[in-house]
C-alpha cells in the first residue's frame, strides 16, 4: 500500500512539474508591449515539411504571433492607427502597406521588451505551413466551404467588417493554436512576388533573389471575400506601397 501511495505521489509531482514547465514556456512567448499595447503572444511552430504543389519545403522551427496584429499593438509601436474599422482596438490593424508592416517589425525589434529578438514578416512557406497546421485540406479544418463560417470571418458572416481577434478565438483557432488564419484580413508575407511557387526557397525562408521586389504576397483572405479566396493555398499580391482597408499582417520570430 505504501508503495502504491508513493507511486501516486511521484506521478502527481511529475504531472505538476510538466504543467509548470508548460506554463513557463507559454509565459516566455508573451511580450507586454509599451504604451498600453497589451500582450503580443506567440505560438511555437515546430520544424517540419510543407508540400507545396508537389515539392517538399523543409522549414526550421519558428514562432508566429497567435493573432493578426491588432490596432492596439500597432498604435503602441507606431504611434498611429491607420485602420478604417475603428472602434475596437482589438480588431486587426488594416490599411497597412508592406513597407508599413516592415517598419513595424523593425521598430518592435528595437523595443526593450523583445530583448534583442528580431521580428519579421513570415515567408510564404512559413505562413502556409502554420496555417495548415499539419493538414493537407482546403482549410485547416477540412474541405467543406459550409464550415468556413464556424472558423473564420468572411463575407458570409462578418457583416463585411473586422471584429475583435478575441471574439471567436476558440472557434477560429487552428490545431497549432493560431487564430484567424482564414479570412478576416489579408496578411502580408516577406517574399518578393513570384507567379511560380517553385521559385520559393527549399528551406522555407523568404524569396529575396528573384521574383518582383516591388510586389509582395498576401495570404488568408478577408472578411468580405468568398470562401475560395480564403483557402490555405490561395495567393495574391500588392505593391510595397499599397494600403487598403483589408491589408494586415502577422509576425514571426526566428528560433
């Protein structure tokens, strides 16, 4: 009996230790921004392989922001809020050009809270790998267009406007813990634009040699788009200086 009780105590202590370690890892992924910017939370993305149009891309581990960058976060770092859909600072920031998004990354990287860690826009490969979360279907939750309304903001349920990233976070969270990877706002990627995805680097880093350096990819779809444009594989592009009410972004940290 004494041995059984001891084994239970040992098992309990081990479970508690693992919970504490997991909580500490999560804590290390949350950065409290200055100027009332709230918390910027990241998710650990493990290394792995993305099948992109029949080609394997092998990605190193990285960290990706759990939500699209919000108006609150952007305003705290950049000092302004360019968004059309104002009223709730926890909505995604939009009307952000690629140049603006890059400037945000640079400025955030210089904040003491980041402790020297460099912030970047995701590469296209990183974005799609994170969006799919280990799946190969049209959306991370499957192939059914009818289910998109349960897991994303698009033209069928959004009222053609943005919403707080926390409003339906549980329903919109993919298998790796990322929210709003389909719909809501277009999200900038770091690469030069290319029509041919075979030009994207085999290691999942951004395309900088080749492609069109004046144009850059967008992913995700948006709150007033149909289901087809919200697919994990759907690609579009705009120029470096374009900004519209549906252009936003997420950020990554290199591990």
